[in-house]
C-alpha cells in the first residue's frame, strides 16, 4: 500500500481498480500498480508498458517475484482536474 502522511485519498468504485494486467501490457491509467502475487508496487504512466515479469530494473534493481507469475493491479490513481 502506498505511504501517505495526510488522509487525502478518496475511495472509488471505478472498475478500473478491478482489472488484472500481465507484464508488458500498456498502462491504461497512470498510477500505482501492485503485483497481486508478491505485493511489490510500481508507478506506471499511461501509454507505457507495465514492468516485465522477472525484473523491474527501472524501479528496483533487486526485485524479483519468486512467488509466481506477476500480475499487476491498479491500487492508486491521480484525480485530474482543470482549474
């Protein structure tokens, strides 16, 4: 789960948080994605691929999911507003 200091999060019922993605899938929504197998979290930007299955050198050179096939799920997404 992402760290936070001030409780500024808003709960969402969006189905965007229900989808599970395989490594390399183009990120549909910018945000924090968690590996549903081991819990490792990454930030991924819309239009870019989600991290590969065996390693994620862009985020942590030491990470390897040793618990099964990596699957990514959106856990936190920004709310974009126009002021």
